[in-house]
């Protein structure tokens, strides 16, 4: 398969049919393939998130990331858009679900699609990835250190967010969760609670925690970056998506 790809900013139909900005990266290859919806972290629709989106295209998937802040701060720089979103209490859960549904529909509409779509999110996007997989027909879900899947936000937390304890039993897709044992949100106790709920519900999941990592260990531009954990995490993501999103010929 060629390692060439195309990447471009497009407009798609999101929640309630709203036209929203999205970044689409696609390999230049004839094979039918799965798709990946990337949910950006709280800092927003930034360079790092677009690099991750392109990485999935390099792996052989059609990948798309919706700018979740587009309605509230169209055309704004990522930092400014994120500040606007924080001031408004974050992205409403219902709108997030609608935007991911729109992104998944766009991927499935592509002539290259094999019909399978996974979702992945980082930080706040990790929780949102699980949220989406509890409500939408997706084929795989990856949560990278998403806070408040379980657990309770601390007093004064700037976002209007609640946990997903009552929704986890309705998870519709296999889940891979990647966490740092030195993280406070989510804490190891919160991760363990997630595992207990999913076990009781009979769900297909794997949760991996890294002993020398905290929050944002995938972020190469932060001091939180932990190469060993990130490299192992990427290998697990590739294997997980290879199992759940690939056609019989493999990706």
C-alpha cells in the first residue's frame, strides 16, 4: 500500500445538520478500509490533533477530526477557541454525540469505506469517545486518559461535565483504554471502577495503565510525554483497530 495521503479541511453535517469544520486525512490507496473519528483534546482543533489524524491515514484508515468549537468560535486560533469553550462550560454531550455521528456518516459515505468506523479521543476527548460509543453504532472505541468516565469532578471544575456510570452498561463497541498510573483525572481508582462496571455488564474491553506516566503522555510537545508508554500505546491502538476495523485482507 502506498504511503501517500491527502489531508484537507472540509465542512460536514454535524449535530442537528449544522455545517461544521473538520479535518480529513485519507491514504491514496485503492483498498476498501475502515475509518477513524478523532476527538480532539480540550486545547482544541490544533496542530497536534491534525498530526494524529494524519497518522491514522498513514496506518491505512480514512480519518476525520471535527472542530468541536467551530460553532462557538469560527475561525479562531485553537487556544482562543478552547478558552471560549471553557467559558461556556464545555461541549454539551448531546451535541458531541451528533457531531461524531455526522463524522462517522461522512466516513461511511466515502467510496473507500468498508463500513466500519472507530472512534478515539484524548483527555476530554477520551470521555467523549466513550460517550459516543454508548450511543452510536461504532465498531471500536479508544479512550486515552479520559477523565470522568467514572469519578466526580472536583469542586470548582470549569466544565459542566458528569460521569458516564449510568451509560457504561450500554457501551456498543469494544473498548481500549490507555491511562497513566500517575494521573489524577482519571485516577487509578476511577479506571478500576470503569473496569468493574464493564465487567459486570459483560462488555468487551481492555484497560492498560502505565506506571511511569501521567496525563497527556501521548503529547510529544509537552513535558508529560512518555515515549515508552506512547509507543506501546500506539502499538496497542494499531492492533486493536486492525482487529475491529479491517477487512479480511487486513490493513
